[in-house]
């Protein structure tokens, strides 16, 4: 019985289990389908959103590209329009110039025709005058021609003298102000310090007692100083001063600085003198190099050997007619560079030649060669350009210049040396120049006395009233000025003044 009930009961349980499983599976399948449908809808919506976004981006990009193309097209159209306007202006200018040329051609043709007619008329008039003169004066054609020429010459001289007088009067009215402006401008641009050209220098002492300390016991101190520096120390009756004499400016400078330091220090004995002189010598050597390098830096000149730099630095202690040689060389280099730039020559060679033209003055030698030859030998030995060597040799006309740069250096040297205020002449040269001025004036007929005044800047001349007329006085003045310009070398300007005085003397008795 129990077995009979268990069989149907198991069957019912199996059926119920299968039914439950089938319902669970169907429920699961429905849920999955719903989820799949939901995911599909979301994917569709997302795809639609991305497609819309992509479409918007594509449309914006196309719009930007279109705007860029339109902008470039406008720029090209603007450039084409500007080019067209320029071409139109050029065409108009060419047409206008062509029309002007046509007008000028017509005017020239008219002038040529008028000139031909005028020449023909003048020829006819000349022939009629010749016939008339021969008829009236009973002269030959050659005699009449000579008479006419002489008459025209005299008339031309009178007219020329009148014109010259008017020009001189006008120039005299404007010359003072113009001269002042020129002098002020020259001083502002070119004035340099003038130092005296001497072979001695003076060292001030605090008291005359210091002279004995400088001499030392049995003269040991002063002998040591003279031996170490190569100078002559002169101790005389000059109060509170010692004179140092030497033809070598470098040695003189070393002695001066050493003596000043010894006086300031107060310890003066042979060992101390040797120490100070050694130290000062090194300092001066350093100053020489620094001065040479400084001028090269200022001029922008490179590739200069150390020996040449040292020779340049020594020029800092040299003077010529009161003009510092290194400053003069620098000035010549600047002027030569400017002239070379104007005429199209090699500017660097001109500046280098101008700087080194007096380099021989900074070379120590015992030979008989002049400074130009010594400088050229140094430049040749150090591998300078042949044009630079020629500039050094030819700046005093020792040889002929073979290039334009050498001529430029000559000109620059003359400008630097001859400008007002650059150099100071010695008394002998000064007196010689005054005598030369008076001799030139005295060589003219009719001159009674001549005086060079204003330090040779004016020549005042007295002429004979009986033998020299007013016009003759002017001719004498011009002749004397021409002689001075051709025979003398001088800086600035010399004024020639002719004085013609008429004196009438009567005695009442």
C-alpha cells in the first residue's frame, strides 16, 4: 500500500519540479529579453547622440574652412588690387615723364633753331661792323680786330673789378659770423689737449731738506736712481723742486713716478730705490700694454701682435710739437677711415695705416734710420699688409705712395697736424714764419713796409701812394695772398691788409 502511494507521489513531485523549473526559466528568459531590449534602446540613443555630435562638429569644421578660404580670397583680391594700383601709378608716372621728355625735346629743338639764327645774325653783324670800321678808320681788318680786343679787355677788367669789389663787400659782411661759427664748431669737434714737448720734468718736494735725502750719503741715492732709470736727476737752487732730464719719455716717466713715491714714502736708500723702480717699471709696462689695447679697441682694429701693441702704448708718453703722438695717430686713423669710406677705398687698411704711420717713434733703436723706416721695418717683420707698409714709408714723402690708402693717410696726417690748436710750434719756427711773411710782402713793387702781427695771423702792408693806385693795391693784396698760399705751410688763415694813404702837406709862411 505504501509502495503504491509513493510511486504516484514521486511522479507528482517530478512533475511539479519540472513545472517550477520551466516557469523559472521562462521568467529568467523574459527578464533577459527585457534587459536586452533596454540595452539595445540605450545603444541606439547613444549612437544617435554621437552621430548628431559628429554631424555638428563636421558642420563647424566645414564652416571654419569656408571662412578661412573666404578670408584668403579677400586678402588675395586686396593684394591684387594694390598691385594693380601700383602698376597704374607707375604707368601714369611713365606717361608723365614721357610727355615731359617730349616737351624738353621740343624746347631743345627750338633753342637750337634760335641759336642757329642768332649765330647767323651775329655773323652778318660782325661782317657789317668790319666793313664799317675799315671804311671809317681806314684800318685793316687785323688792326681793327686788335683795337676792339684791347677795348673789350679793358672794359672787362673794369667790370670784373667792380664785381669783385661787390662780392668782397658782401662776403665781408657775412664772414665774421660764419668764421665764428666755423671756429666754434672746429674747437668743439677737434680740440684736443696740447702738452708741452720737453725733455725734462719737475718733481715737487715738500721741503728743501728732502734734496739732501735724495742725494744721500756721498751721493749713493741719486747715483742708484740714475743708474736704474737711465735719467739725469738735476738738483739745483730751484726751491722745493727736482728736475729729471731724459730723451726717453718712458724712462723719464718711470723716474718721475719712482721719485714721487720715494718722497711720499720718506724711506730713501739704495735698496728701497731699487724696489720702487722695479715695481714702477712693471706698472708702466702694464700701462703701455693697456694704452695700446685701448686705442685698438676704440678703433675696432684686431689681429695686432703684442710687440706692435707695446710700441703703440709707448706713443702715449711721446709728444710732437705739443701733440700727443698716440692721440695724433688715433685721430689720423679716424680721419683716414672716414675719407676712405667717402672715396670707396679700403677703410680697414686706411685706418690701420693711419694708426701705424708714426709707430717708429715707439721703437727703441740706436740706428740712424728715421721713424718711418723703423716703423716700416717693424710692420714688414710682423706681417702687415704691403699697403700699410707703404703708408708708413710714404707719409713723409720718403717714397712715392703706390696705393690710394697711402695718399689718404698723408691727407689725414696733414689734417690732424695742421688744424688749429693741434700743435704748438717752437720759437724758431715761429720767428722764421713771420720773417717769411714779411719777405714775401716786401718783394712786391710799391710796398714800403710790411709787418706780421697777431702771431702771424695778419700781414699789414704799407704801399707807396704815388706808384700804387686803389686797383693796384687790390691786385698786390691778391698777389701776396697767392704767394703765401703757394710757398708757405701754415694752419688756419692769414689776413692780408693793404694800407694806401695820401698825405698832403703845405706850409703857411
